[in-house]
């Protein structure tokens, strides 16, 4: 997966995605580079419109994300118990009684 991440980083930076650039990016990230995977990644991305692929992937993921989101429940506010003057007076009378 780090090979794709490195390619996306190069793309975002406006750099050419070739074997030397991908190799250098992976080395800079501290990845032990497999040159066969570098060649395969570069070959697989040749002719791919990366911006279009990212857009299509995000559009495909949006309905899934919306469907799996937890429904938000509205909290019901408990009605406050209103104390009448008589109840308040009765309560105060207990203090002195």
C-alpha cells in the first residue's frame, strides 16, 4: 500500500511518477524498497487519470459511508416540574415545623 501512497504523494506534488521518483520517495519514508513492486506500480499507473480515479472512488464510497453512519437520535428534554406557590410554601413550612 505504501507504493500507492508514494505515487499519490508524487501526483499531489505535481511530480512525474516514474521508478526513480517512486524509489526516492519510498526511501525517504524509510521503506525497504522492492524494485519489482516499484516497476509494477509505475506500469499499473501508466495512462491512469489519477484525479478521475480518486473522484470515482470517493463517489463510490459516499453512499456506503452514509449508510453506515449511526442515526442521530434527538434527545427529549424532560419537562421541568413547575412548583406552585402552595407547594413551595408547604416545603418552607417543614423547615420551621
